[in-house]
C-alpha cells in the first residue's frame, strides 16, 4: 500500500495536532473529513483540498467511503465506542482518541466485537511517544536504577481552576465525557504506567469534584458537575512496584504537566512533558555508595511518532512492539475500578475485580 488515505472524524482542537502530524508523513493523505458543524467541514475541506463528495456530516458515510483506507476518530468521548464498532464492522483500521470509551460496559462490548473481528487499531495515548518517557523506559530496561520499587506520577493542568470561570463544556458533562479528569488525564497516566511498568495488579482510588457547579454555555444557569476534577489512586503493579497517581485540572500554573519520578534500588529517574528532551538520572555507585546526578539528553532513537506505529500497522510492515488495542481495554478496566471504588466509597482490588467480576472490598 503506497499512499494511506485517511478519513478524519471530528475537526475540533485535537484535529489540529493530528493534521500537523499527518502532514509530516508523506505516506498519509487526508482523503475524507467528517463533522456535524458545516462551517468546520467547509473550512477544513478547503484547507485540506478534500473533494466535496468526501466531506461527510455522518461518520458512517466516512467510514464506508471507498476513498478511506483508515479512520482517525477525534470526537468527544460519547461517540468513541460507536465509531470504533462501525469501523470494526466495516473492517477499517482506526486510530481512536483516548479515553478508550466512557464506561466499562462500552469497553467490554467493544472488546467482544473486536475479538470477533479484529482489525489494526490504536488508541491515541500519544504521551508514550514523549522522548523523555521512551528514554526512561529504555533506561529501566538497561537496569540503570536497578529494580523499581516505587514511582509517583502526576498529570496537572490549570484551566479548570475557579478563577477562570470555565463554563460547562463537554468535558464536565457526564453523558458526553463519562468520567472527568480521570478519563481525560488519568487515562494517559494509566497508559504511561502500563508502558513503563507493565500491568496493574491492585488499586485503590478516590475521585472528587472540587468545583461542584459551572455556568451553562447557553444561559446564566449554574449546572451541577457530576464528574471528577480531581482523582488520586494508588496501585501495586504486577512487577511489585508501588505507584502513587494524582491528576487535577485546577492546578494554577500547570500547563500540560505530566511527569513521573521512578525510585529503584540503585537510583532515581525523573521525566516530564515540561522537559521532553531530557531525563534526570540520580545514580548510586554500588561500590562506593557515591551519589551523582546527571541531566541526560534523550538520544534521537527515542523519538517516534504515534503515526509511525499507525502506518506500520496499516502496511503490516512491522508488527513487533506495536501498542495494541488491548492497551485501551486495560485502561478501561483500571478506570472502571476507580469509578466503582468512588461510587462504592470503598477501595477495590483490581485483581479481584477482574477475577471475580466485580467483588469489592
Ligand atoms: P473538540 O470539542 O475541540 O472537537 C470535537 C469535534 O467533534 C468538534 O468539531 C465537533 O463538532 C465534532 N463532532 C461532534 N459530534 C460529532 C459527530 N457526531 N460526527 C462528527 N464530528 C462530531 O474536542 P477535542 O478537544 O478535539 O477532543 C476530541 C477527542 O480527542 C476527545 O476524545 C479527547 O479526549 C481527545 N483528545 C486527545 C488528546 C491527546 O493528547 N491524545 C488531546 C486532546 C483531545
Ligand atoms: C484536556 O485539556 C486535554 O486536551 C486532554 O483531553 C488531552 O488528552 C491532553 O493531551 C491535553 O489536555
């Protein structure tokens, strides 16, 4: 397959990033677009020179479009599951944006469809491609800090802080988003933890809505926010490492701050989206007991775009090491455990949850 013809569903803010990345890869061509907003269709159709016959208002039409080899879904969360289901039925490979789905039930149903009719698929957990995180993973594999005993991870943003009076956008609407900060930002942390440390074994969590009301977009009415804007959870990974996680969208001064500190027998690593090209390595010399600290520049081999995996999946050129669809499902299991622990106001052991179908302590 020489040129890969892509159809984009959802032409909002994240679509900008997808188009920017796609335009860097000569093998991709945006052949079709879809949005419910006519103005977005017209603007993007002109900008991307997409023929009018391939500008769709209904995503089913785009997925069925003969001009589309692969689908990229960038809609609000409420549509993720159905768009993926339609892609599976149409045997169209896809990249669907995170979070995988809004709820565990949607995820379980989708997995059943996938198992019956798998296609190449990727969930948009792009931060595993941050050079600093890829290099940190390489350093862990090389044993640079010895056995990992614990880590702390946080994903902080500030845009939701009360002072900014952000209205009730879809990221606060449970029917559209599913969960709040947990699925929006916590899902990235869960995927990054999978990427760095492997699967989760046990989990306990709490969710909180720090700002309980937000102003309607269309009137002065104040609407109750039913989803979290703060989530914290602690976990034991199957490899034994203990992990602490926190995420909030109300941390003033935090732009897009995803970071991890990893503590091993022979040292510590710090990696952050705030310094994407470096990893701080604190090393203990096992012979002398001497501590040293280095700011390592990430080597070029650690730079890989999510799109390169997607292109490989579509062309079938190299399947080894590609993140697969199930990464999304694992994330959903963890998200579900967190939400259920919150609703039950108790903790839940993920291992038991998955083993016995929902036992809660
Ligand atoms: P947005 O609200 O800016 O854009 C959503 C677009 O989808 C809008 O243009 C809207 O008109 C369109 N849309 C709504 N219903 C539709 C339908 N039935 N058919 C076709 N188009 C429809 O949202 P944003 O911020 O771009 O987020 C979109 C998705 O991308 C979300 O799931 C979000 O979680 C994810 N995202 C992922 C990021 C990442 O780092 N991987 C970063 C930002 C967003
Ligand atoms: C929220 O503000 C958001 O756009 C998330 O939805 C994205 O997943 C994250 O990458 C950036 O912040």
